[in-house]
């Protein structure tokens, strides 16, 4: 047997094992795609083995055709799997990929079309390429290159464990594809080295297996774990059974039946402890990552400080955090809805019903409210009746954790069993109990924050609507007057004495004025839309600070919040940029300039927005007003949520709190300087430079 045959056989066996494990135990779409991909690669490998041992051209051609049954599907299944892994949709290219695989597979079995002849090289009957085969290879390369392009793009935006997983996917599959693709060389008469590239596919399978075990790649470590535990348990039981039976047979006449009886009793009593022991061993050395529970809570609170305060963000952040630490199969946060008297699922991961609601009068809620304790379907707690336990189990929920504020059940956190199959320990329960306290306070504050923010938005909408009505009304009046004047002139016959050229010239003038006015309306509505509906997903990049200031000032002017003569822009370094999310930068400027406009005198007041270099690669943006200033006791609390010096009903105390949150999210800094009677200066420090 030559090296080509050994490489093919090794490739076929290793990928068949990976496919079998994913196929038997996999539950998700990506598991199935991984299984089908490895089946295709396994067929390619076994086909290579047939080629390697073929003694004539006919047998070799059959081997090549067999290999390409899987080979034609390798690239498209890989592309499909990577799109799923990277959470992108590429329907057109995916459709092309499957169609080309089916068509070329069909053609390959037509005599004298795709795989027609061989040439003897390296002691092998190697496929000699044809024009159609070259097209098939080109299609293969297009899909493989597109797959790695998606992976590289995903790697750039991914973070934490997902980034590490992506790196292993890139590295592992790159080695596999470089190895497999190198076997095409002799087909194109490139006889540089012996074609043993299929060993690269074996190496790919080892790398991917390691990534599954070490970094939970594609969340199928539980598959490998169950396989290891089952195989080890089977071998131990089989060893006990055979060992005791043979021993009794040697020591006692007719001892076979006695040996069977003894081994059966031992197995009955030992199987569960053995199963638990094997799970602990695999958890300890291969799977479960230990974490510092105090660090978990501290890290959660640190993240909470830098997020936009609303209930959905807080809840989803908690779910995402638990998914990367405890890693349950399902997780979700329910919040009480006072309008429907139900608990709504506001954030979740892998819940089957994303719109799930649980009635406030349900048995589960009543038990949770009365006991104020974590409910578990694993415990023999008599406070959890059979029907309630069954209800939780149908939802794949193992833990139900109350979220309490002053003895009121404002919501609950639900977790399924761990993906590692490990039970929740006492330390886990204590950590989750502490976490639920922090989460309860955060959600309660976020709810209050949402209510106050809505009130402020409604007040601001009223002010802006008045200004927008004025701004849009002016160009609309111009359009109406011009068109109505022309209509009256035509109706009264005042255009009858004018030549055709004069009438056309008049129409062109009216049309130009109307188009200019319409363009003005379009600009106003676009500016309002950009402020009213900023992107939910933050996109950080270079933002031209001068443009951002101009757009913010224009919006303030449209909303009649600040007259243009009351504000001055001073760009000392031009053209400057800052590294930030454009939408949030404009919101920061809007809030600070709006606050400054409220502080200045209506007649002599002035707001200055200046931009200058700071230390190194930093840009300083200052919002300066000559208003009434702030006393020390106010300066110390300006960024505290809900703190306001305005009369009740006129201010929510959220403007500067939101500014601080957005500043933190953009990795920037803010400081305030103020003196009573002399005005206030807010300084923003962003990473940036000159364009």
C-alpha cells in the first residue's frame, strides 16, 4: 500500500468518525452541516484509497468518480456551514454551489465527459484533467475562497471565546483545504511533489476535535463528552463482566453462571457511580471551565455601567454573560408587565417560544413569590408540585431564580441544564442568588429610567415638532404661492400675450424654486430621521467632527431649541476626526448643547463648540456657555441618573446620565468645569486625529 492510499484511508476514517459523532448527537443546524461536510470529505478520502490501490486505469477511474461524489459537495457544504457559523445569509452563492455540485456529479458518471482518462505518475493512475473538470475545480475554489473571506470578516468583529473559536476554524480548515487541494496538482500535470495532501485533512480533524474539547467549538463538546463517557462505561462494564466470569470459571467448577450472577450484581450497583465518576473526570480535564463567582458578578456590574440603560439591554447582557460562563442550554429573563399582569420574556437564548408569557396568577409565579427561593427541577423540594415541575421541564428549564425588589416579584431568571451535563453546585446557586440581587436592582432602575426617558422624549418631540412645522412650512408656502400664482395667471389669460419661449422660461423659474424648496424639505426630514432613529447597533469608525457638529446644530435650529446666532463653532485643527459611533456622538453633542442653551440668557447668551488637539492621538471637544453656572453641590451630581435642578415635571435628570453612558461606550472621557455666574464648560476627550 502506497502513501497516497494510506493518506486517503486515514482521511476517510478520521472524517467518518467526526461525522458519526455529530450526526448521532448533534441537535442544531450547524451540527448537521458539520456531519454532512465530514461525510463528503470521508467519501473523498475513501475514493483516494481506491485510487491508491488500483492496479489499472479502469479501477482508478472508478475510484476518482467515487471520490468526487463527495468532493463535488465539499466546498458548498463548507460554505453553508461557515455562513451558519458566521450568522450571514448568502442565498445566491449557496444555490449556485449546490446546483454545480449536483450537475458536475451527474456529468462525472457520463462516459468520456468529466473524468475520462488517466496518466501514470508517482506509481498511481492519476486523473488527467478535462475542460469540464477545470470548471468544476474553479467552482470549488470560488466557494472555498468565499468561505474564508466570510471567516476573516467574522474574525474582525468577534470577541472573546467566539474569536478564539473562529481562529481555530480558520487555522484547522485552512490546513485541511491546503492539503486536499494540493492533490489536484498532478491532475493539471504539475508534478512538483508526491500527492500526500490528504494527510492535511487528517490534521484538520485533529485541530477541530481539539477546538471542540478545549474551546467548545460549535457547542458540541457535550457530544464528544457523551461519546467518551459511554465508550468508557461500556469498556469498564464489559471488562467486569468478562473478567469475573472467566475468574469464576477457572476457580469453581461450573462457575460461569456464578460469575455471571456476581458481575451482574456489581454492574447494577456500580453503573451509576461509574457514570458520575467518568462525567467528573471528563469535566475536570476536558470541558468545564471553572470561574470565580465574585469575579462573575463584578464583571457583570462593570458591563452594566457601560451599557445604555433600558430593561432589554440589561436583560440581554445578563443572558449573554451567563451563556459564556455557566453555559446553560436555554436562558431567559422574564419581567412583570403591569398592563397585562403577565411576566413577559424580554431576553432569551435558545427558548423555543420567543414570545412566551407567564400569567401572574399561575402556580409557578405564586410559588416563586411565596418562597422567594430558587426553584429547581432537580431537587426533591415539596414546595414545587408535580404539575409545576412538569411545566418547567417542558420548557427545558432547570432553575427558576426570583428577581425581588422590596419583596415584590418583578421578574425571574430561568436557566436550563448546563451544556456540560454537570449539575448546578452549591457554589453555582450562591453565585446566581447574588447575581439575581444585582440584576433585580439594575432592571428596576432601568424600568424607572425607561419611564423617565419616555417622558423626556415626549416633551422634546413637542418642542421639535413645533420647530419642524415652522421649518417645513416656509418652503411649502413658497411652493404653494409660486404654483398658485402661475395657475391664476393662466386662468385669467394673463399669459396669452406672452410668447412660447417666455412661458417656458417662466415655468423653468417656478420649477427651479419649487425643486429647491422640496430639496430643503428633504434635507430637514433626513436630519430629523437620523436623530429620531439612530442605528441600534453601534458602528465605530472615523467620524468627521466638523460635519457631526454642523448636523447637530442644524437639528437644534430646526427644532427651534437654539437660534443659529446664539451658537459659534471653532475648529482649531481642521479637518479633525474622532473614533466613535457617529449616531451616539451626535446624541452626546445634542444633549450638551441643548443643556447649554437652557442655561444661557435669551439676549446675551452664547454657546461655543470648539475642537482642538489634545495629548498625543486625542481630540478635545468643548461645549462652553456663558450661562448661570453650577454650584459645587450640583457639579458633583451632574452625571447621576434622575438628578435635576429643574422644577418637578420639567426635567427628568437623564440627559447628562445618558451622555456619560454613551461616552463610556465610546471609550472617551468627559469632565465639567463650572463657576456660578460665569458659565459651564464640558470637555470631551476622544481618540482621534487629523483626516
